[in-house]
């Protein structure tokens, strides 16, 4: 059974930083593509960043240069380092992996506000 558990969200001022974590069980992240999605209030889920099994990373234009996705194979965990946060980064962040089926974490709230 695949389970994804996100953590690390919170309230931060504009310009601040947060690091999100997504820990997995029942699946090996190093063998799969893993992504972070963001759902702003009243909107759908948008892709923020992705890391492939080979370690290639991709980012939404809105977060390039500010966010970094990475993977710790020993901990079977994917991270999203978010710097220079803006109010428009506010939303619920979800970890996602597709392995025969779609798997989502429960989400972690990020609020960027002064």
C-alpha cells in the first residue's frame, strides 16, 4: 500500500523560506517520477516541480529560481525547498506519484502573508 505523508507547511512572511517534505512508504521514490502540486484557494491543482527517477528536475515558470526539488534516496523522501516566497505561493501543497495508480499525499498548507 502506497502512502505519502507531507510535512513542513506553515505561515511565513513574504520573502521567507520553507522546506516541505514528502515521505513515502510502499513505493521507492528513486524508481519513480515524483511531483509537487499546489492548489490555491478556489482553484485546481497546478504542477509546481517534478523530479524524475533519473534525477532530472522541472519547474513551473512561476517558481523557477526560487524553488528546488530534491530527493534523499536513503530516507525515501522528496523535498521542496521554497525561497523568496510570495503571497501567490499560498495554497495547499501535495506530493504526487504515479505507480500503476495515482497517489496523493494529504497536503500541507502554506500561507505567505505579512
